C-alpha cells in the first residue's frame, strides 16, 4: 500500500499541471454503486473494500471517507498510512480540501468518474480558495495498478416482454414525449440500469447487477446504443435493428456527444433523407442528468444543457403490472429458499454444536459431534443458502454479496465474509443474514436475525425494538406527496424510546431484475432525498440496531406502495399504504412479547399465517413442519 501511494504521488508531481491532491472515487464511468473488478480503483488504492467511499491522496496524507454502514469495516481494513473520515461526523471531502490544501492548488480527478452535480459543487467551493479541479490526462490509478483486471466480455441478452411488461417502442415514445415537452432534442443516458431498462436488455458486466457497460443517446428521431459489439450475438443485433436502435462502439460516445452538441448526430437514414437534422421548435437543449459523468458534460456548452433528473428514473421505479406480478412471485420462491435454509441451519446447529436450536432457549456448551471436523462458517452457510436459491425457477444469481455475520461481525453493517478470515458460527451468538437474489422476474432483498441458543434479555429488547420499528413503518398510511424522509422517523421512534438508533437509511427501491438499490426514492434520515413515494413503487423496510464488538440486528422486507382505502380523504389528497411481498418468519423466541401492543401481536400472527399459506406449496414435509412451528401464534 505504501508503494502504491508513493507511485501515485510521483505521477501527481509529474502531471501537467502538478497535482497537490488526487481524488479516487468509488464510482465508474457510469456513477455506479456496484462496479466491475476492473473499476475498483478506490479499493485497490486504500485496501477498503466497502461499496461506498472516496479516497484522497495529497503530498503528505491519505484519507478515506465512508458512511456509517462501513465505519467498523474501514477501521479494520485501513493501514496506518490512512486516516478514516466519517461522513456525517467529519468535514466533507470538498470542505477538507478547501481548508487543508494550499491556495492555488490543483486537485486532480478522472472526469469520467465524477458526476456533473459533484464537480460543479466542488469547483464552486474550490474557486473561493483559488483552487482548481482539473481532469487527469489519464487515470493515474490505472497507471500504477499493474495487475488490474481486464475488461470482461459478457453477452448481452434480450429481456423478453413477458418479464419487462413494456416494449422498447413504448418506452422510447414516452421518452421522446418528455423531450418534446421540455423542448430538448436529445438526451445522454449514462446510468447502466437506465440504459438496459430502456432497451429491454440485460447483461453481466457488474457482479450481482444484470447490467451492461453501455451508454445511450436518444434524439427525437434516433436512438444510439454504445457498447462493445463483441457482447452482442446476431440475435441481439437483429433485435436492435428491429427496434431502430443504432449500435455503436462504446468509445464512440465521446465524439458523438460532441456531434450532438452541434446538432449533427444523425442516423444513416436521417442523413440520406434530410442531411443534418433540424430539431423541432429550433431547440438545441440536451437533457443531462446531474449524475452524468463530467467528461461528457464538458463537451456541451452550459446554455444548451437541460440539467435535471433523467425522465427514465421515475418510470423505471413505477412497476408495471407484469413487473409487479413478477416481483411478487420471485419473493415467494425466495421466501421458500429462506425457510429451507433456516430449517437446514437449525438442524445443523443442533447436530454439530449441540445448540438448543431455533425454537428452544438454553446455552450451548459448544460440544461437537465426536466424529467430526465439520464446522459451519459464515461463508459455508451462505453458500448453502445460494444452493437453495439456485434451485428455484428463473434464478440468475445473487443480487449482492450475502451479509452472513455472526456475533460482533453483525455490527459491521455491510459486512462481507471471506473464506480465509470469516468466523465460525456460534450457537451462543446472534446471527444476521442479509441476502438477495436475481430472478428473471424480479430482484429480492431480505434480512433476518436469529439466535440458536439462549439470547440475553438485552438482545431480546433490542430485537423487539427493531421489530416494532419495522412494524410501524410497514403498516403506515400517508397522503400523496409524502417523501421517504418524512416516514423514516416511524421506524426509529421505538428504538429512540430506549436510547437506541442506527446509522443507515431505512429503505431503498428494488429493481425488476435490475439493481438491488434503486432510486430515485428512498426512506432515509437524509433530508436531501425528497422524491415523493408513489403507488407501484417498491421500497424496503429495514431498521436495525448494532452494538460494536457484540452483535447486530436488522429485519428487512420488501414492500410495494399502493392506494389505501381510507374512511376519509382530507383535501382529496389520496392516501397510500404498504403491502409486504417478502415472506419468511421472524424468530419468535427473540421477541419480548411484553413490549408489543395488541395490534402488533395480531400483525405478527397474521403475517406468519400468510407465510404458512403462501410458502407451503414450495416445501417438503419436514420443511413444512419446521415452518408451522416457526409461525405458531404468539400470545400476550
């Protein structure tokens, strides 16, 4: 790591202009949350492998910013060459630079890896100190990363109408209607999930997300798909042609955006019939999402840019009936896999470790069977969970690395176990499992926390507080126009009453065989995220509580938002409510029933009855027996 920093500082010094600081973000050219192995530059430089973070290298210091999900992980992974900067507690990176880097300094970054929104904010702040944000002539991390993985060539697949629910032509028509409404003649689309959603294709360029490294440009009359053509079969090429989508090389997007800026980007048909095309209403506006990479934005003049949220973000989040049905079905199959997993794990914990098990409460003596060196680890059991999922119809892989965490590892909010260093399961400790899968008809995400021995009264109280928050949010009704930020407090109040809290948001959207984290909406304590929740959106409900060095608790279901039949309708606003589509039991031995209200007890019992009814057809007799016991009604 020290050699890497030394090599980077040498390149910074020889750069034109010389760089006083180098920013290494987590994101790729598309501002993705999850990136391919080749694009994990920040992880390579810093050694910190969490999905969110930003590294800053100056002449004398190395700093790593990350959010509350990763504080513990970063503390463990960063060497003494690095200083951890806690987002929300320490100064933001731009403020730190403006305060600690000398005036007249050059701050370098790869303009492909920073969004328009962030670059503009930083430039404005730096200018006050005569500092400048400059593009590196090449990506300096790539220069020092000698064994950087090669770009993978993974095939692109057509996502059929029976799963997508809407044709490409319908989506393009709606998009062009939006362009005309805003008097724009084109749009640059850089986020991977929007590109594949628009063209009804999927791929495998990023682990856990079925996306394709590609850009798109759509004008009033043409649509362009920028991709490595080696990924396209003859079938996919024919599909593109049938849908009037012009395929061009991935690298051509840069020059084509310049053509778009001068209104000269046309298809062959347009050129033959019209020459250079004139946009309707003589408008030369080009729609750019604030998340677009600054490199492409910089090819446009400011006065021709319509800088606002992509018109694809909201339609993608509003699931059509086919997508909604697919998501419900995917979650049923996924719930069956979760039940099979916990039934299997319960039996294994009893046989191998002498645990009292999922249902009974007594401390284990950690006595193994005389025969064996057999042990269960965080990785081996998560592999077994994947086996159960893989047997289900339409399974295509996991939707994120499984967070399989025992005891103190559960307090690392986005913990990712590794084979060589992971913990062995402990019957006397809490076990948190946050997992999900990609199915052709939907994406899943579920968290359950369990204990196979005797939980302490404190652990029960904490679990029950989390459950009450989970219940309060999932059963809320709210008027149209309400944001997730307004609802976030509902999940926290039961924890606050005990002086507890958690450092992450409470809910995120879910893609339809797409990204497991999907916007533009969320449920979060962060006030900046203000997109109103709407009917047919999906969102997770996942409060938690974490004690450093001891345990973590999180419960998570996926919900869909739908219209509520309220007795009244104040000011004709219309009211919304949630519907749970995740089906897996909560461990009742972890519930302190004395802390539950009668309506909470009723809800748990009703939910468990539905679990039995919905999942039974997917289980064998022993699994059904286990589920029946796991969902027995609780009494006050």
